[in-house]
C-alpha cells in the first residue's frame, strides 16, 4: 500500500497538480472544474478534480493484484460533505468515468454487496492484463473517509497502468466545504475555495 500525495498549486485559472503514483512513469496531470457558487450558500460543492493518467509501463497481468494507494484531499475550509454512515462520506472517487459513453460499465461501489470488502477493509481488485476499464462487477467507485475537519481520505484505490496507448481517469466528486465566512471585500464578491493540497 502506498500513500499518494497531491502537491497542489492554485492558479488564477484553476488548479494544477500532479498525482504521484506507486507505479513508475504513471503520469497524472490534473484539472479542476470551477464550481458555480451561490452567494447565500453556506456549504457548497467544490469543483470536481479530474486526473487523466497515462504511461506507467505494462498493465497488471491478468489475475494478479492491482497496486493500491491512498488518496488524501486537504481543503482550506472545513469539509461539509454529508456522512453516509459512521465512517464514510458522500465524497466519491470514480475510476474511468463509469456509466458514460466512453465506459458504459455501471458504477460498482467498493463495499457494496456487488464488491464486498476484504479483511483489510478494502476491495480486492485483480488485473485483466489489458489496462482497459474492467468489465462489470469490478469496483470503480470509492467513498471517502473524513480523517480530519479539513481532510478526506480514499483508501485502497487501484493504480493499474493503462498500457502504452491508453489512459486512466480518476474523478473526485461530491466534495463540499463550509463557505459561510469566506467573502471578498467591498464588491460583495464571494471567493471560491480550491483544495490546497491533494
């Protein structure tokens, strides 16, 4: 198990940050979708974070365990995403854009009846040897654990290289923060919140 650190840089036009993977040569530049904020909003969804990964060498051989890691998102305002149970938040990490024209596989939530957890509390995932999105039944959706007032953690995330011509997409969505005390000066402009670190 590896811990993945996202070093974030907030720029005027969005967020630029690399993803450091446990797989050598796995390059994952990021994009950040700017949210629409309501002036009266106290808890608002932040923009979605999308990491499009390429490289990383050969995909995990068929039947072998895919390398996994931990993804941590740190915000500069308190997390406001709702809790779905005593440990898990509604914040999601999606792999390879499930249920889209690019990947029609249905979302399979890690920890659901379709993808039960193992004794380590993670979903066992094995490679298919192609690096392409897995067929149905393989977990491609992961809930976060709130590990601090400003922090969400996704555990057991698979990092299977997509092969020399493929790509792997990681999307973090449903992340909300409390904005009630963050306002601009004078003009009434409401300042947005971008994750300070990933």
